[in-house]
């Protein structure tokens, strides 16, 4: 469970593969609070799970399969409608999202479920745009698995050792994210997205190698050496970009056969159209 703005970890659970993701998600409910808005992908749109998560007092904005049958119990003026999932009332938002690049336009049907049922307070267009922020957790996974580990796998060969390594990895990640957030917070108006994780990681490694930056005073410098490196190498404001999703091959020194894979990242514009002819 990751904060969209800073990508800091709010909660984490893990264990053997014989336990499914839905059960692990249910365990994360202990870290939800009233006032939070939980973004989730289609795998977590099960009715019983959503009821369990909503019982924490947090609000939900979760994607579901576009063909899922959800009979309306009321209709909203913006084209969304209310439906029931067990004891839970959700608002269903259907939209077509189009991404246009120099290579053309692609469109997809998105159906979102939310406990924010008032279209006046929470317009559908704003929620659709907000849902895009769910991708922040995928970036966090990449930072954990690729940036910190550098392509290496966990070294432990026992369940207890693996558990210890995972918590150590999450602790290191959280410490870096805290340093990055302290740095961007020191300059009002600086978006945490502009803090470079690779920059923070390199600075932290340098501090360890040099045994430098050790706190000896009673006054703590919240920015610190890591933060100063981050602020000196801020990323540009985030642009809207898109890249084709591809199936990654296993590690191999040989190129994939068949048509070449387009690995180009394209500048993009996004348009959203509400779908009014709901079932």
C-alpha cells in the first residue's frame, strides 16, 4: 500500500504463493483510515473485498472489467450510475480514454467503481484523471526490484531469511523516500515527482562508503546530504508520455525472434469521453 504523491510505503504484507493476492489485500485493510482514497486495479474489484475495505472508513476508486454486469439502482446527471455490491453502494463510471501520439490514436474502455457517490462533489472526469495515479505503485515496484536490487534476486534460502531480507529492502526504500520527501518539502511548491530515486540511492551509498553524514548534533538536518543531492538534480516536471506494454523475455544474450519491438517512448495527449449508454 503506497502513497501516490510520495510513493512512501503505508503498509506491506507478503507470504507464500499458495495464498492469493485478494487475501493479502484484505490484510492491508488494517492500514486504511477514514479520509484515505484507495486506488486499485481490476484484480481487486471483488465484491466481498470491496465491502471489507470500505468498512475501514476509507473511500475506494477501483477499476473493474468493462463487461461486468452491474444493474443500476439510480442514475447521475453526468452519465454515471449507482449500483449495489452486497451491502455497499458504489458509483459506476464508464469512459473511453484515448491516447494520441505521433503514431496514431488508441482508445480503451474503462469502468471505475467508487464509493464517492456524489457527482457534484466528485466529478467523474476528475476521478478518471485521478485514477491514472494508481500507476505510481508500479513505479515503486520498479524502484524496489530493479533500482535498489540492480537485477539481483534475494539471497536467503530459507523462509525466515527471505522475510528478513524483504523487510530490510522495504526499510531501506522507506528511508530513501523519507529523505526525498523532506528535501522537496523544504522548497514550497516542489512536486515530489521531481525527486530522482536513482540520485537519492547513489547519494546514500556514497554516504555509507565514506561513513559520512553521521548525526552527532542534537539538531537534525531534515534535508541532509541525500536531500541536497536530490535538490541539485531535480527531474523536469512530469510530461504525459506513453509506451507500448510488452511481455518481457527471460534474461538472455540473444535478441527476440520475429518482428522488432518498438521500445520508443512517445509524447502523448489524453482525451476522456464519458459513455452515457450504460446498461
